[in-house]
C-alpha cells in the first residue's frame, strides 16, 4: 500500500483556484504506464499537466542536483508521451498567475 502525501500549501491554493474557476483536474495523476511518476494536476482528456514547484527560493528538492535531474527525466518522458507540462513556482500560484495561464491554455478561444 502506498501512502498518500499531504498536498503542499501551493497545491492546496491551486486546487482552490481551480474550484473557483470551475475546473476539475485530476490530482496526483499517474501518467506513465510503468513508472510511478505523477502530475500534481492533470487534465487527461487534453493531455495537459500542471506542476506546482515549491522551494524556489529555499533550495527545495526541485532546485537541487538530484531532484532537478529526476524532474528533467520525468518531464522529458511526459513530453515524449504527448503531454504538455506547465510548471509554476509558488508565487505564480499564490498571486493567481498560474490559474490565469492554465485557463488560457484550456480555453484559448476566450482570448479572442
């Protein structure tokens, strides 16, 4: 049995923004057929993924050598499988830039 990890404050905020915008992404979506990689948020029918990257200014996992290399492998494999992966730092999630961007990706006709 795998233990579910607790969502970060950044992920919780992005989820709240999604609810406010009536978007319904899948949380912790396992996208790879053999690896245990998951996206923080996914819109599988559109093959669009959102990753909320914490620790930008605190030397978090995504910014250290091994974590950065692991992320590259994950994101490259996702791209190979046809996914569009959008990554946002905590500030962009908290100030609403991330949800505004995702809305534009999901609904490009709204920009016209």
